[in-house]
């Protein structure tokens, strides 16, 4: 599984540990769900940029912690002779929001970044939490992946 991590705006600087945790969590989801030839792009950003995206795509004028943009929601035409890579989509994660939530929930930034990455990845794989039954299923999947990562609410 290929995980491409970038910052936007590019002037934002985050500890290398954040990128490493994002990659670890995304790769673990790929491993557990059998997405070995998958590719995902993760953009680490701030509240201002994610608020702009949240307004544009969800009509919610406030920052959020993570947004997922799946590329496999519709039927895509097969490209003959193309690479055999399953491009899952894009995740945008507000490190600023993650820091605030980690403090609010009383656990580490590492744990919050991993959780938000797992949450975003599960959305890319088709999980949702609109209906109660879906929410419970997604929560169980998140718990399973976090346990497999060995990251608890420390």
C-alpha cells in the first residue's frame, strides 16, 4: 500500500512523527482489509484550510478533523494496460484540530492522528456513520484497527 503524505499550505511544518503515524495507520488498514496495491494521498493541514474544504464540499462553515474523498464510489472505466493500482482517494487531516481533540480527550497526539487516519481510511473503503447501525459497525472496525496498531487511549 502506498501512502503519500504532504502538507498544505506547504509552509506548515509538523513533526516527522505525525507523517510516520499516518503512514503506519493507513498501511495497517490496507493490510487488514486486503488493499495491498492501494494508494492513498493524505494532506496534513490546519483548521483554516480544512474549514474551506468543509464549506465547499459539505456546506459546513467550520473546521473539522478529517475529510475523505473516495475515488471508488462510482463505476470507473477500466484502463487497458494501465497500472494495477487501486487509488482509494484523498484524506485531508487537520493537525491543528487533532492537537485540540487530543488535549480535550486526554490522550496523545499520536493516538489522535492514528485514529483520524483510520477513520478516514474506513470512509475510503465505504464505511459510514450516518445511520446508527453503520455508526456501530464503523466504531467496531476503528477499534479493531487501533488494537492491531497497539495504540490505546494513553
